[in-house]
C-alpha cells in the first residue's frame, strides 16, 4: 500500500473525478500497489501532515508497517488552515472544497490562501500572517511527520512541489528545526516544478501526466522508499 499527500501537484482521480494521472498514480502502477491519496488543492503543510498521520494510523489497524509506504510532496509555507464549525464559507475557486477535511464526513478545516481576497483569508493575510511563521510551521510539520513515520517504522520519501525554502531567513527560530530534519529522506531535487523546468518539460501551470511519469521513473523509483 502506498499513501500519498500533497497539494494540487499530487491530486489523483481519487480526489477529483477524471483527473489526469500524476506521480502517485504512476508510482502505484509501477510498484503494483494500492494507492490512497490524501491530496487536496491549495492545502497547506499542516493539513498534509495531519492527513498522513491520520491515514497511516488508520491503516496500521489492519496492515503491518512493512506493508505501508508513504510519499509526501510538501506545499507552500504561506498556505494556512483554521479549524471551525462554520460551514458557510465562500468557495473561492469553485474547484477547491472549503471547508474540507481529510477524514470522511468531518469537514471542519478552512483552507486559507494569500491569493484569495475575501473572508478569513483576507483577514488572516492582512493582519496576522508573517512569512517566517510559515517557514517555522512547515519545518515543524516536516519534523513531526518524520518522527511519527519513524516511530512506526514506515518507509517513506519526501519532496516539495516547488523550492519552498528559497529565501527562508536563517534565524534562531528556524536553524534548530532545520538541523533536526532528516534531509536524506528528501528526493535529490529542489522541487518538482524546478525539475520539470530543468528537464524541458511543460510546467507552466501544472506538470502534464507525461512529466509526472518521467518524474516517477527518473527520480522517485531510483531513490526508492528509505
């Protein structure tokens, strides 16, 4: 079994009907294993971490840890989420379900995005958000997910959809977190977007199915689950 999570770069037909094949689909096919995708468009790293921890803990009730492998493609550090019982939230883009959630029939998470100009997003990014806090939270989410997976001896790899850490300030709030992350579990690329660009593959908006397949065969498969 392969469990994956990420943002729109990691969406599959499990998440959106008739979605084109992406790296989780190709990975599942090449390994001939069942896929569970927890990806959601625009979701931040807090929800990515929570979705993996939840799904792995759920599957461990039926499967041995040796039968579970995890792949994570981290999202932008500026993306955020809040927990709320408010179900009357404007659906900004039409295709992003909001409020949403990673547990069936539990939709209490509101995704916030700096590009959205109404509702809680407008309030949060105007009055509360600081870029350095986004990086701090991203590093913390990576760490807690690694610690969880290693506690239960789950094989995994991590990567990013773009180079999340470009421009990250070298502060006391980030340095100690950075040092604790096991970077050997990350694919040897800056981000999938940068890899596609360097490889001459179309990634103007989102990578094509062909780009995703090449990404799996040339980067993920040689790296493996460690």
